[in-house]
C-alpha cells in the first residue's frame, strides 16, 4: 500500500465542501485543544471560517515553533544545475514549449558556482533541475553530488521524481533531502497543467514520497504549487500526505513549502489567488497541526512579507537566490525559472532575521551523518 | 555550598548543565549561560563549523568555567554516533561526549539498543560517555556496566517543557545508580529542576526553557537558584510526606496492654 491508495478513498469535491463548511466552533475547538490536532482540525484551520482567528493562530504558531525550533532560522540556497526539460507545464519557465536557451552546467561551471555560493556563507544547498532524463539523469546527479558534497554540510535536491533504486544510489553519495511537490492533488486538472512529458503521470509523482521513504532518505519536502487549484483543498491533501508519511516512514524528517505561482517569461496568470493573509493562515495551520514539521519560505515572497513572517512559524528561508543555471557566477543573465520578489543579499536577510530577534543558522548538519 | 559533583576526572561546583541550541543570538546565549553558573555546556557537532576557527558558537563559549560536552545529535545509529564522537574529539579537543542517538526525527526519542552498542565502543575508545536515554532503570544499569561516566534519563520528551513525567522511574534510577544521574530533557521550569534535585538527581541539563524564555539571562539565574535549592534540600534530608493519620483505635495496642 502507498499513499495513492489512501488518496483514492477521498473525493476532491467532498473534501473541499468539508473545509468550506467548517464553522467558528470547529476553529475554536481546533485552537483550544490541548492534545494533538487531527486532519479535521486542519480543515477548520485552513477554512474561510478561521480567517477571523488569524491573530490567535499566529500567537499559537509562534509559541509552538519556538518551543521546537527555538529562535533560529535555517539558511539555504538553491543552485540550478540545468533548465533542460522534456515536460510541458503550463506554469513553469522551463517548460519544453518555452523558447529559451537550454543550459546544463559542466563540472567546471559547477565548481565556479560552488565557490561563489560558499563565499556567501551557505552550508545547506538545494540542487534544482528540470526533467531531462537523458542528459540530466541519475549519472549526472551522481557526478554533481561528488563535486558538491565536499563543500556543503547538507544537500537537498528538487529534480524529477526517480525510482527507489536511483535514490538508494544517490543517498550514499551525500544526498540528504529530496523535495518533490505534487503541484496539485486535483487528479483531473493535474493533466491540464502537465499535458506532456513524464511529469504528466500523476500516479508516479504521488508515489514518489513513498519511494523516497522506502529508500531511507533523511528528509522529504512536500507541498503544492499554490495558484493551480483550490489551495485549501490542496493544502489538506498535503497535510494528509504528511500524516501518512510520518506514520509509515518514521525515521524520515519532513518539510513543507507553500510556493505561490510567480510570473515568468511567457507564463500564465494564477487561476486561484492566495493573498498574504491566507498564506499566513496556511503557515499557522500547518504549524498548529504539526509541531515538528519544518516550514520553508523562498524568495518568491516580497520583502515586506518576509520581514514580518520570521516569527510566525517558518523554520527555513532562502536569500539571494538565482533561479537560472549558472546564475551566481557562470551566466548571471540566462533566463530564470521564475522571477524572485525579494532580491536582498544573504547578508541583508541575515541582518533582517537578527533584527526580528532570531539567529540565522548556516550549518545544522554534518557530513559525518551522511 | 552544595557538595561537589564529580564525573570521571572533573569536578563541578554547579549541578546545572546547559544546552546551546535555540538561542536568538549567540551573545545572548553566552550571557545566559554565564548567569546560570553552568560549567558543562553541550554543543551539537552538527551546528559547529569545525573548519572555521572563528566559529560563532565556540567563540561565545570560550570561558575557562565552560567545559564543552559535544553531542551527537543527528546520529541515527551507533555507527554514525561513533564516527561523530571521534570527529568531535578531534575538533573540540575533549573526550567528553553526550551520546544521543535518535532515529526518530519527530520526537527525538533515544534508541536504547543503538545507544548501548555505541556506549560500549566509545568507552573502549577512551571517551567519557554521558548517554541520553529514556528513563529506563534496566538500561541505566546496562550502561553503567559498560562503563559510562553517568546516565542521562529524560524527564519528558525533549523540548516539551512538560517536566518530570517519568518521575517514578527516575526515583528507581537514582536509587540504583552507581554513576551520577543527570536528568535531561523536558525540564520546563525551575521548579521541575528543583524537584529533580530534591529526589536525588546529581545534576540536570536544561536548554529550551532557558533559550526560548523572553529573558534567558534571568531564566538562567532562576535555574541556578532552583538547582542549588533542590540540591541543598536533598542534602538536608527532606521531611517525609505522610498521608497517614494516627488511628483512633490502634491495631497493635493490645500488645502493650498491662496485664
């Protein structure tokens, strides 16, 4: 059994209706509980009814996060290795049908990027690619890990979903974390957003966290791309997926992201908007539902938003990100996956975090733990 | 004023051991730990950049009264813990080690089997091992038998601030142990620390309750006072509590009847 089988028992429209039917009483029940919150509580916390409880939710989220993670924020940086991609995704700058020059970093280019990223102070890095299995497949990743591992304490990857055996081969080379976002749990519309390429296989993608769990990966990142479908329902399925994963792969750590669709060169507007208040509600809902999960925020969000979000529940943040391969040193002008919103340098963000009364943490893992 | 605590080759005037995680600033950590009077501070190897001589955490712990207690937080099995211990010994120049192995990243529950295995190897490698474990009296004896310098049973889940939920087992451990007992994890308030000391623990280890307090310096002081008070009370012998009333019709009075 995998999460796919659990997922098959749900009906999107019923779940959605269940969220929208939640009342003040349900929200208060979820907030006042002393024990662990369940998925019904999570529905209440992301429901429209919870909007007017935003301040008490934020207070609770702040307390729970400090209890677990202290007054610290983990710093990480994405490093794009390639923008080659065989998929058509309606929302992504790397989509096969988007006419841009395709770049895949060579060994020498990877070394140059690493040097610049290290100089910024980073020790936790996220490697990102599109999906081009022939040129940027497992062999490419193995080589990249060998080049990059000696320089970083913690390596995450956000690349195409792979087979369990592939993950088992990458983990001993220093792969600590894999982020694999479902994009949307709306199975029918998933096909519309991913009309072509291996990514259009919903089932293979939704089973990826199970394959990672079986491979014994240390940490898995879950999430959806907010803006594709009803975000409350998508967030519910993310929470259900998290709960399933924790019960079945208890040695693995989990993180959640909530990327909001950003404009890119030639891209479409989001179908569903999530405003800043709703994003805060979502962050707090995840935290109140699960006190231990890591919550991550990228440079997609604006300066103003990021200045105020530090104490509200997130645990890691990127700063000074480039979303194009070679963006740090090799080819800063190449086309990016999406436009970032907060362009401040890592040092400026670290300063902002300190001003919020938090310590930016650059290293919180060690190669000795592989 | 309290009796001196000895663990392996070191003596301690303070029975309050402290953690260094979760502080909002390393400067504040330094001030809070100084205020706490702590002489043994635990540092996660994973947080330290051993390549960097100017590592910010270590820089702020550079005081003669602070002895470093590197910990293996992040290790999921005995093998990783032993490797981490060796790296920590080399990087931090101490053979003292807080052995912690938690394969469960959600509740960070210590793995008793791997911990015992690693402890045995580390003792043979010359480490002064202080293992973090569940409040399991049998495991404590087993660890003592393989030569750990102390045992560190938890009061409640780490970071939970729930106090001494394991108190009945802690009492057995204190009663049976031939090595110092350090209550670690879950101590949320100075009163929890005092309670642990009153029941005879040799020391306590506190992190979250100090680090996450709005005023870590004052909280560090409060814990110092509580630990001293609790220990003093233990040494002065606490009055026994009694819920028994004197029976109005004694059952044994007949034995003393004058014929």
